[in-house]
């Protein structure tokens, strides 16, 4: 994960991109928390909604793995099928962790 | 002196703080003033109070959604003419059509690429300028020309942030050479040097028109070559037969550290990097004011603080008593620009002219030399 390259893809300096990633990590954690709560209470609509938000923000910054996982979660929420959902949340959490790690090394 | 700021203002409305921040960074880098709102009611209040030139509006928001916001904006006379582009994560036809029916001018699908956003924003601002404000701009034209007449040539003191120096000498009061420096936004400046095909009162009068045209056509939405294109379109209509001008226009963005130079049949600009040697920026380009279909050379250079550019008229390299031909004069000029590195930019042009002309040599043409420091 090269922040310089990801930033350049968006026409941004590395420092500008890092600022966005900082904001992203904090909002992504909140979204993941919402997603987990929604999953636990089997609120399908809330599942789709929080996954949708994560899909967009991660996709915009070029974190494609997380964006793909979020899409999977959103799709599952839309068809009221939460089988294997705990694993998806797990993978998403790992991806956010990776981004956070990379961020801490960049600062 | 108050400097006319041509910044265009864009209101972004999105409940996602990350999207807001990404759009804000992208748009402000390109010279726009950005207002941000996290929800519909705040956005509507800002739109009424600030009258932005364009609104980027997220559809899916908690509470008042984007559709409701557009509906309200269009109902209100104060905001009805502001173009709205909506942002949507959904690409289904119904959503798009509903947006258009409510009066949006375009949509952008999320996740969006910042460059796509910039391209669409530019397009719609241009359309908006062309359609909505045509009447206003025509009415302003006369006023601008009157204002321009009172201050024909700008001085470095008027625009300290433009960081330029100039040597200007006209054979008579109605000189055929002309230069102009414009502040386009906080970090973007335009520098213009031109030479008319003759020297007489009419020419001097035309420089006033050029100044007004530059003012009208150098907004941040226009790329440098687009500004020249539009100025040419008007000049073709208003110049007397046989009259034309050559010009060089440089647009410097200190934020993105890029300088774009457009050449319209003018002697090539000179680039003096703070490290490295000076070079001519050779480009082909048609003259202004004769042909409707024109090609202007355009060249963008990545620059660093301390780098310098020089724009000048041909009098500087052709008119000494030594009957110097263009190519030899040009090489001398490149060397003189290089040698002037140690002088502050405000003094460098004078120093270069002193080097090129012995003081006792009389000057047979108008001369303008404009030096710019990044």
C-alpha cells in the first residue's frame, strides 16, 4: 500500500492524501462499529447502509480490497442473507487495521 | 488597492466528512473557493447567503435528502439559477432522471475520481457563465473598460504576490507593446505580453480592450489556451483590417507548481530554473486577431520556487543599432537572463536591458520585458 502512489492517482500530494486517510480511518472505524451492531441485531437495512458508506469512502481513496468487501456486505444486507457475515466483518477489520498500520508508518 | 478576485465559489454538500474533505482539497487546489455543508438545511442557508457559482450535492443524506434540497433551491428565486450537480452512489435510471427533472445539470457516480469532478465542474461553470450571466457580463464590459483606462499598466507594488518585475519603454505615448498581470485566484496568476502590428492612437485604444478581454476571460475555469482562444474570437470581430497582435500568456499556479505558457506568434519565453541553465521555450502559434480557426502552442512546465520566466517583445532582441538578427539577439538575451539571477526579480528586467543595450545606443522600437518569479 503506497500512499504516495494512491495519492498521485487522485492528483494529490502525499501529505494531502495522508490527511484524508487519517479522517478515513476514524470514520471507517465508526462505520464498522455500526455495521457490527446492525449485523448483531439482524437489522438488514442498517447493514446495507453502513456497508454502502464504507464502500464509497474506501473506493474513493483507492482501498479496493476493503471496498470490494464492503460491497459484498452491502449486497448481503440487501437480500437479507447474513450467512458467513462474521468472516466478512473480520476481513474488513483486518483491512482497516492494515491501512492504519501503513498510516502510522507514514506519519 | 483592492485586487479583483475572480475565484469561483463552489458549495459541497455531503454527510460523509471524508467525501467533503476530498472534494474540498481537490477543488481548492484548482483555484476554487470551497464552502462545505454536512446536511441539507445548512446547505440551503449557505446557498442563499453566499450565492455560490455551483453546488455539488449528495443525494443520499440522513434527514433532508438531496432531492428535497434541490427542490427547495429551485423554488427560491435567490438560488434557482445556481447549477447543481448531484453525487450518487446509485446509477439506476430513475434516480438520474428524478435529479434532472428537479433541475440538476449533471450527476457524478460515487466512488468518483477527483479529476472527473474537476472536469464536470469546469464544464458546467463554463456553460453557466456563457448562458446565465451573458447579459450581466455585457453590461459590465463598459464599466470594466472605463476602470481599465484609469490604470493601464500594473506595477509590481499593486500585486506583491504576483512576484514580477518589468521594464517598459514606449517610443511614444501610444505604445504598441502591452503587458498585464492578473490575479486569477489566491495562488493563480496570469501574465500577458503583447505587441500590436502598428503604433498609433488606435492601437493604444485597443490595448484597453485587450485588458478588458483578459479580465473577462481569465477565470480559473479557463485553461490558458482557452482564454487566448476566446480573446482571439472577439479580436477577429473588433480589430480593423490588417491589424493584429502577437502575444504570450503565462498562467502560473503556485499551489500545483505548474506554469502553462501559450504562444500566439510571439518571441519565445525564457525559462530560468533556479538550478540549471536558462532555455528558450520554443513553440509555434498563430497570431491573434486575424483568423477564426487558430492554433496556439501551449506548454506546461513543473516549476519550483525561485524559478524565473521572462516574457518580452521583439524590440528587445531586434532593435539595437548593431542590427542584430533575431537568433543572435535571442541567444544574447538567454545569457543575460541567466546572468541576472543574482538580482531580485523586481530589478532583474532593468538589469537585463542594461546588459543588452549600451546606454548610449538609442532604442528604435517599443520594449517590454516582464520577469516572473515562482
